[in-house]
C-alpha cells in the first residue's frame, strides 16, 4: 500500500474516532491467516463498531474473506462484489448493458486460443462501430505495466498486441474507440454531495499515454453531467467510493475511459474523507434498521 493510500485510510479512521466510533485498523494478514502472494504489499482494513469495514484490499483471498463477512451481516465499503466487478472485462460488459457514458467498447476473449495459432480478429470480435485508432487494454486485471494499455492505428498493430497478450497468458482484452478531447481525472462518493475533478497533467502520466490526446483545450462542459456519469458507473458496478478518468469532447460530451475503486484521493483528501465517513455512517444506519 502506498503512502497516499495509507493517508486516506488514516484520515477516515481519525474522523470516525473523533465522532466517538470504535475503530480498529487491521492488515490483510489478520483477515487471512497465512496469506500469501500479496502482489501490492500489505493493504489495511478499518473495522468500525465491529460490523462495518472499509478496505482498499484487492487480493483475491481477502475479497473472499470479506464476502463471507458480508454474508454474515457485516457491511463493507467498497463491497467485495463491486471490487471484483471492477475487473476491466467484467466492468466493460456491465457498462455496455447499463449504457454508461463510455467509448464504444468490445470484450475479446483470448481463452482457449493457442498462442502459436493465427489470430483472425474478425472471428474473435464483431467490430460493429469500432474503427481505428483503438485502445487495446488488458481485460483480466487492471493495468500494471505499459504494455497492458496500447494505442493501435491499424489491424496489423491490433493483431500484434493481442498476440503479445496471449503469450503473456492474459485471458481477455478490451477494445475501445479512441475519443479526442480533454483528459480529466475525477473522484467521488456515490450517495453524497462530494465530487472532485481536475484536468490531468498530460506530461506526467503513469505510462505516458496521456500525451496521445495532446495539450488540454479545456472545452466547456456541464460538470453535473460528469458527476452523473460517474455516479451511474459507480452504481452499475457497486462501488460507492471511486475514481477514474474521462474524456471531454469538443462538443462537451463526457466519456469515461477508466473507472476504479478506492483511489488515493491525494488531491482532495480532506473533503473525500468527510464524504467517505458520511457513506460509512449511512451503512451503519442501514445495519441498525435491519437489527430493529
């Protein structure tokens, strides 16, 4: 867990303590005895009043344990089922069904295809309205290395990327239309008034891909439309605490290109922590009403 991730966890815990709630911070290894293969290091979970947990964990074993706790009457923010649905191929299918404001996208299954075979793309995915250039994204996990998200301009490049995915053992890919416009980052807590957005720094992105769209033009748009689209994505996958990226087109249209659970909220931590506490207290009240 990064220092920024730890900071939002601690900020929420501190606020809940200040309001008189009993708060305990526990690690992944305390939830799962003998937990192995923690690829992202120790993630912390915060237990409030014994029956509410907020967690930034993504490890499969931890999510399984949290699911059991949820089935036994514990509330988890974000719910384990929602975190699982943030897997890109699953998320894309849900967004397509729910008509969330995203670029036109299709999921390509790479399971059962021998990496040494020719890959007739037209037999794997119906292009429909997809046209080049495209983004090819790893579907079975979030982007971890630069080759997990690739910009392609023709079918030859597309076939090459999918071939590399298959050699790496990646089971699925998401193909998304390229949308020209301004790149913005957003953060929100569904069910609260909190929503924060800012223009992305195209010169300091994770893999340098932000530069493909060029300098920000700052096209005018309705901020409420961005929040509405983000909240709709949140409800579709079931993660009330969220962050992501969107493109604002020249005509002011919003297209969400990335959506994830539990960002670090480093640029808006204080307000985000208050909103997360508000959402946690909402969950506490739901549990109280169930008991009554």
